[in-house]
């Protein structure tokens, strides 16, 4: 999922634009995926075009090794590689039919209860000032942790492995929910692709 290299491309949605309704509407998905994600892809390609030494670097490698990049492109790469990585993960970890949750026992063990996990994830999404994300990650100690990041920052830059992400930039929800971020966050839990989260978790703890 994150192994593509320059020139990067916009990964298609794994479902139809209307598939997540009524929780996320088709118009929002169209603008969010086709316009916002595509803009990050285009910008990242423009930044890296004159730097062939990084053309074989994946999104993950770019974000894990920002300090190795020239200072003049470090922040632009963070912004745009993060924008590509974060959006791909966010879109692919939603599903019109989330089914059973193979992560439930693991989440209960890590956070005390499924309700406690939801409460903590919601808190991180709601307390992220301005734009950003709330994440469920596997930290370097192979434990689950919930955190948030501003803008298009990504937890891999700090040694964490993201396995779930909720985008709380206003463009992710404003057309439908206006300023009611909490309503959007509550409904997002209905869309989580738990099978994919579980697969990412198993890979991260290896």
C-alpha cells in the first residue's frame, strides 16, 4: 500500500463514492480523494522531480528518514508525502461493511474495554487543534497507543507504525457535518475496516 515510488499516483478508492453513505457522502469523498489527495500526489512529484537520488524511496522511507533529505525540501516532503500516506491509509481503512472486529480482544487488553478505546480515540480526534489526525499505532515497544498529529504529520516519523487513522481536517467532513466534528467522528467508527486494521497490526508486531 505504501511501497509505490516516484512518480507517485493517486490510489483509487476501494469502493464507490456513495458506498459510505449516509455517514460520509459521495460529494465529500469526490473532493477529498480526487482533489485533495491528488494535489498532494502532484506536489510530491514536483518536489522530488529534480532529486533523482530519492526516486526509489517509498512513502514510508521518505517519512522515516526526513533528516536525510536536503533542508530545503524536508518540510515540503513531510507535508506532501504525509498527505499522500495519510489519505491512502484513511480511505483504505474504511469500508461500507465493517463486519466482525478481530481486533476487539486486542483492544480490550490494551485499553481496558472497547468503550475505553473509542473514548480515547474520540478524545484525540476532538482535541487535535485545527487540522490533523488521530491514530492508533503500534509503538516501538510493540504496544498499541493512541495519539494525534497536526497537519499532515505522520507517526512513522517518530518510529511508530500506524494501523488506523481518522482525518479531522475540515475538508474530511465539513460539507456534510459543518462544524459538528463530534458527529463525524462518532459515525466514522461505523465504517472502520477492522479486518485490514488487524492485518496491519499483525504485520507491525512481527
